[in-house]
């Protein structure tokens, strides 16, 4: 991570204030349920997302979408503990790195927000009762509400 990115994350964490909707202090370990491999596959397209288990104050992840035998999209991901805050750091293909603070969490849901980001402003992961994962991104884009859904099933890592 660059020094500029580290500064932006520390600034973001320090000045966004406490989580408005959650009691207690979040820890990286409270998101252990996200660890593992996830996928969504259709006829000629497959999206995979993989998260390492919490260790050393971080979870590292990677995502890619392959269509017609070609990688169309990829993203390097981190969830990091910074003092009393947990931050999701996304480094998507062709875009600047962005940080989102964990604002709501439990043993089946994590909501990360960055109101100053262009789109999305929220990243949400929800573990479903059948063991699948529903991820979504949402917020405003050009003044209009926008939501993208990413349903995934647990997959074999490999």
C-alpha cells in the first residue's frame, strides 16, 4: 500500500466518527464468516471471490469475473483493523483504491460505507440461511439510486 493510501485510510478512519448503528467495537475476527471461496456462474460467465481468514489484523481477498474465457474484471481487496475501526479497502481494475468503514456488523452481515466515494457508497455482505452469500453495492450515481447484486455460493478453493 502506498504512503498516500495509508494516509487517506488513517484520515478516513479518524474523522468519520463512531459507527451510528452498532454497539461495541468491531474486530477483524467478527468477519471470519466471510473467509473462503465464493462464486456465481452462468452459461459463459463466472465471478469468483476469495477471502483469507483473519490473521494479523487483516483479511485479504481477490475477485475476478471471467466471460468467454477472458478476465473482464478483477479486484484486490483488504479488510483491515485500524485501532477501533475496521476498513474495507478495494483496489478494482482500472480504478483508484477506495476505503469503506465498517458501520454495521453481526455474525451474518457486514456493511461498509464511504459517503464521499463516487459509487458505490456502501458495500454489503450478507450470509444467507442456506449458506450462500449475497453481496451488493449501492449508493447514488449521477444523482440516481443504484444497486448491484452479487449472489454467490460457497465454492471449493483451488
